[in-house]
């Protein structure tokens, strides 16, 4: 393409005084176009590379979020189990204290002679 453009200008403007200027301008235009093409190619490669990196980072973030959600879910389950076990323990302690109090009261009543054993 570069040589065709130069040839076209040579033939058309060979007798013209500004032929050299036009030829130089055409050459500069073609070389600038080639430069732009190369830069555009480099930018596209960089863009593809960055898109791949972005996709990898997005996948890593999604994976991390899913893992953290899973851990938080397990923690909530354990907290719920702990709360349930804690409530059961406290209820058990209350029952034991009530039984102890009942035994204490029964012993007090027996020691004062107010209570008669069945039988």
C-alpha cells in the first residue's frame, strides 16, 4: 500500500513543483498510519491481557465471598447450637437447684417434726 501511494503521487504530480512535498506528506501519512496500527495492536493486546486479569480477580473475589459466606453460616449454626446447649445447661442447673431446694425444705420440715413419712 505504501509503494502504491507513492507511485500514484509520482505519476500524477511528477511535473508539479510540490510533488516532493506531497510525496513526503503521503509517506508521513502512511508511516503514521502504520505506527497507529502497531500502537492499536499493542493496546488491544494489553486490553485483552487486562480483561483476563480482571476476570481472574473477579473469580477469586467470588470464590472468597462464597467461602466467607460458608464460614459465616457455619459460625451461625454453631452459635445457635451453643445457645441451645447453653439454655439446656442453665435449665438443668435450675432443675438441680430446685431439687436441692426441695430436699432442703423437706429436710427442714422433717427435722422440725412436721412432716411424716408415708408408710
